[in-house]
C-alpha cells in the first residue's frame, strides 16, 4: 500500500516536473528609455527630501519620480512604445558610489507596442558607479507578462544621449 502510494506520488511528481520543463518560457527583450533632466519638458523630478527641486543638491534622503518614455530604438524619433514611471530614493550617504539608490518602477506598454496594455515592474538598488550597467530584479508583470520574473540590465546609451536627454538601453531576461 505504502509503496504503491509512493509509486503514484512519484508518477504525479514526474509528470508535473516534465510539464514544467516543457512549458517553461524564456523571453529576452530590449527597449530604450529617455530621461529629460530639467527644463519645461523634464521627466525626472527631484520631488522631495534632500535637494528637492535642485539636482545639484541631491544626496542622502532625496526622493525622485520619473515619467520617461520608452522607445523602440535609441533615437527619440523612433516609435514610442509606452511609459517608464516610478520613483528612486537615495538610501545611502554616498549615493551611487556607495551602493544606494533604491528604485521601484513600472514599464507600461501602449497602443504602438505589441504588448499594449501590459506592464513589467522592477525594483533594486542601483549600486555601481556610472556608467553601470545596473542590474534590477523583475518582480513580475501584468497582461502578456503575467507570471514572468527575472532580471534586467540598464546602461547609458551614449550615441543618442544629448543633455538634458539621457538615453538608457534596457535588456530584460524573463522566464515563467
Ligand atoms: C517641449 O515640448 C514641446 C512639445 O513637444 C516642444 O514644442 C518644445 O520645443 C519642448 N521644449 C524644449 C525645451 O525641449
Ligand atoms: C542648488 O544646489 C547647489 C548645491 O548645493 C547650490 O549651490 C545652489 O545654490 C542651489 N540652487 C538653488 C536655486 O537653490
Ligand atoms: C490598447 O489597449 C487598450 C486597453 O488597454 C485598448 O483600449 C486599445 O484598443 C488597444 N489599442 C490597440 C491599438 O491595440
Ligand atoms: C534621430 O534621428 C533623426 C532622423 O530620424 C536624426 O536626424 C537625428 O540626428 C537622430 N538623433 C540622434 C541623437 O541620433
């Protein structure tokens, strides 16, 4: 009895793990985001805390919000796929050089994207000095990205960066 139960259990577990292996999906995608630091069309705001309203005075305790666009290619004239929004908090006295900008952000895709209506949420500590790359955790997603988790890298994309517009290339490594 006990051994037949063990046998049944083993069959069930084996079939389940086989199914997991068969249905595991991987997705590698990349996008560009554009951050405009200051000016009338600014998309990065030093919203509160240390250095509120003054980028030159940012430091431990600064709270920033972003409302950046996502584009298909590195040039802002390419198709706008959606918005990259959220916040960053400087959680260490030394900022980037000291391992502490905590971010919680969402990539939300719009009508021009094949992922229209879907989103990906990321978090992490930006802990490398510029130019990165910075690695963040992909917490999950909605719509098309439901059930996916993983990690992503962000790095400055210099050929199309022209201050005050800062371009970043994001690459996502997802699976479910
Ligand atoms: C801000 O955006 C508006 C509308 O797109 C544009 O006409 C204007 O030239 C922009 N201003 C700057 C300083 O980029
Ligand atoms: C912004 O911060 C810098 C550095 O602390 C300071 O020198 C400057 O006066 C500040 N600007 C304003 C408008 O407060
Ligand atoms: C995009 O998704 C929204 C709902 O999230 C829908 O109303 C709209 O029709 C979609 N647009 C396209 C072009 O698929
Ligand atoms: C973006 O593309 C346009 C043409 O589509 C080009 O004139 C412009 O120089 C490009 N900008 C950058 C920063 O590469």
